């Protein structure tokens, strides 16, 4: 089976049909993963509100009992209705649970699996990419062009138009997470309710709030290795009641953006060109450029993986989310400081003795 490319995912989902019995959604954009899985699950059945047609299973439950997925897939639906089994994310390997399902002669049953940013060597991703009965759908953060499409479609559905300048400001204010993007646009549409056009003043009023600036401060402090400033900014957000998963999501999107820009620098682009790809307010220019010079692509890949795990953990275990967020953010700052100390020591060593 040929692996589906990121740009081909929407088209592949529109053409979905036999012999496909399972679809894996994976990638760093957890919002887009969830959005695509939800839309596909609801299209696969006649009545998404019927729990006998759309079966939701936690990934941890499947990992603990791999046979459960095959048992559920082999169950015949009441009245011959179509069925979809929607498996929510887990950090554990679900390949042993899915492999027997792909050997079953299933009819009118589709298994959908949400996952994080799986490496190419991941057993689950490899299984789905090689099977003629499965599809692996990569879900990456929205690029500027894709963000523009999401903005246009969402506002049009709300009966609103938007001028170019206001539209550019909206895009510049959005991150790479699809669910967060739709949530921000929905807030904007609610703000202008009763009118027909979104103006630049509306965008400034809704999308340039104080809490987002405070989250930026936390993220920049973590990626600058400034633990004192990070502690102060993080305490402020906690006092304001900002969800730890929101902070971690912002840090994850930032890490992904840094990684993309750092890889472009590795291909020959200047730090100035890489900065422009962020589409952020000029007040963050100096901080972002410094981060691009201090973080390597390898270190950023590890940061992305760590933040993804922290996001999932904070959502699964809300009672310890604050601690999970603190550990992840202060870990980033400590990691940068440690790497730079090691690098400085390596540069001094040849001249010693």
C-alpha cells in the first residue's frame, strides 16, 4: 500500500470505501487528528448518536486488552446497520490489537484510530501503510494557505465576510492546531454577531487578548532557558486559571514551528527568512530568532515528542495536569541550559593541558 501524503488526505477520505476497514490518523496536530477522525466516524454510520453504530473506545483499554478490538469489530450490528469503532489516543502500541482485525472479513465496519506523531518506524504506522485494507493519514499543522481556507470556510458558514487586511491579521494570530483554530474563529464570529463583515478592529478585540500574551511569555521563557522568568509567567497563568493543556498545546505548536523553520535554515535559508515563516507579531522577533539559533533540529524533535506526551497525559489525568505542564516546560528550559554548558565545555577541552 502506498503511504498517503499530507496533501492527499482530504481527497483520500472523500474516496474512502472497500476494501479499507481501518484508518489511522496520526501527526503532531492533535486537533486536526481529532477533527478528521470525528468527521470520518460520523460519515461512516447512519446515526452517529447511536452508541451501537458509533462505538468509542479508549486507546488504553485496547492496549490493555488487544483482543477487545477484534471482538468489537466482529460483532454484527443491530438491524444490519453500518458500524464505526473510534479508538482514542494512547502512547502505547496498538499494532498487536489492529493486526488481527485486518485479517478479518469485515463488512460495514470501519475501525478508526487516533494517534500522536508516529515515527516512520512505528509498528502501528508501518502496519497500516503496508496493509491493502488500511490507510495511514498524516495530520500536520495548518500552513498559511490552509489556515486561510479554514478561516474563509468557517466565516462563510456563519454568514460573514472578511476583508484582506483583517483576514491576514486572523491568520497571523492563529497557530497550527486545527481545533484551536476553529475555536478562535468561532469566538470571532460570535463577537460580530448581527453584522455581516469582520473588521480589523474586531480581530484586534477578540484575538489579541492578555491571556495569549501571557502564554507567549511562558513559551518564550521555556525555549530561552530562562527558568526564573518561566516560573513567574507560569505562576501568573495558574493564578488566572488557564488550563495546563492549553499552555502545553501552545508550547507544542511553537516547538513544531521552530522545528520547521530550523530545518529550513539547515537547507540554506537565513534566520531572517525563517522568522518570517512564523507570521507572529514583531514584538517576538528577537526572541524567536534567538531560539532558532540556540535550538538544534534534533533537540527540537525531542522537545516535540516530549510535549506531545505531556499534552496527552494532561488530558488523560486532569488531576495532575498542572504538575505535568510544569515538568515539561521547566524540562525544556533545563535541557537548553545543559546542552549549552556541554557545548561550551567541548569547545574549551581541546586547549586544555
